[in-house]
């Protein structure tokens, strides 16, 4: 009781300070008030409530200051009907993950994750304002945005011409299973808000993704590859070590003994759009992997006789990127 009597006033004081700061932002910050009004005016009441809840923390207040910085941002905002009534509020981490550096209208040119796409579509791995869990972030944009988690944005537009592409385009937010579609948009100051038809969630571990139907040819996931990682004692490594690039073959009868480490490396996250510019990397096994992009198809090669087709690129785990390939990397 004596301990509680001493500590309780301090806890109450700290709580009061946070509440006072939150009220200050809500009542005295013209930007925040106008931002909330804009969200509510477009029937994004759950997103608005989430931002109002977020400024009860210092991290949430810092996030609003970031949005006020004058940088261009694109926000992915779920429509009210997308929310589960049991979970009407987005956590701050999810809000940050839904905030993307740069303008969707400029194809997120704040990032170097770009390549020349076909005239009727584009594919971007757009950095969000949510740092990967192994990074702390400093609230300031750096020239290298590799410390931030990404959202995968696919855009399809009319071949009538680039000048009209933004009028006719269809935009999807790619997720491990399924996607979210942009159903409307509006602009608030330097921020483009894209209204989407589903609620997005944070990336999960590689081991969890391997249990999901990431492609139609693998409705049960990739249990054999996961078992091979576990047998080799590297499953926890690929789950936890940062800056991972991993290639996951469709399950086959292949014996992965001695070759499992050909399929991943650390230190560089090689998204699909970066294949031509990166060119090659050294796998955890020491083998050289070579990347190419030909006729709209991504390839990864190893040795004289192994050239795998990337069936799906840019599946996003917590700590890097995963690509699904059509065969194991034997590196013969």
C-alpha cells in the first residue's frame, strides 16, 4: 500500500500529461482538426477515430507532426463498411503502415523501387512510414527508405495515354492472400487519401506465410519447404533476421538436404522491380544467384542448369521479401 501511495501520483501525473498533450493537438492544432474533418466528411469515421485515439500517445503525436512536415504522402484508408464491428479502431502501427511516402500520382518516386513497366500497368513496392520491426525509425525521411516496411501497389490503366492514366486506372493493394481495391480518393493538402474496400494488417513471419495459399498452385501453402527450413535449423533465422530475400519453390519431391540455403540471403531486400539493377547476390550457401527480367517475367538463376521462373514476386513478410518460384534452386 505504501508503494502504491508513492507511485500512484506519478502515474496519474504522467497520464494527465499525455491526456493534456492529446487535448492540445485535438483542440489547438488546425492541421489535425482539418484532417479529421476531411476524413469524417468522406465517411471515414473509423479511420478518423483511430487517428484521434493515436494522439493519446507521444508516438501518435509524432506521427501527426510527420504528416504536417510538407512531404507528399498517400494514405490507404479503409471505408467504414470494411471494419469488423468488434475492431473499429486501427492501432498506430497499422495507421503508419497505411501511410506511404510519396504520391501515388507520381508512382511513389520517393523510392528507388521502380522499373519500366508495360504501358498499361505499374507495380511498386511503396515504402510506408512504419519501420520494419528491427528498425526504430527517427521520424525523418532518409534518402534510403529501406528501413521502412512496404506496401505493394499495382495500378492498371487505359492504354489511351499516360496523360489520362490517372482518370481511368484501377488500383489494388496486394496482400499475401487477396487484395484491397481503391474505390475512391480525395486530397487533403499534401496528402492523397485512397479509400480502400478492406482493412489491411501488418506483415507476418515467413513461417506463417508458408502456411498460406499464396498462389493457386499451392492451396495448402508450402509445407515441404517449411519442413526443410526447420530440419536445417534455419526457420527461426529466416523468421527473425532483418533484410531477408527468400525464394520459395512450389512443393515437390525434391530433397532439400544440402541446398536449402541456396534459397535465401540477408543484407539486401531485392524486390521484383530491382531485379535488373541488382543483377546478382550471394545466397546463404555461398552460391551466386542471378536475377533477370525478360518479357515481363522474373527469373532467378544459379549454376549452369538452374533457372527458375518467379511465379509471384513481392510477398511481404515482417523482415524482407519473398518470391515464389517454379522449382528448387539446386545450383547444378
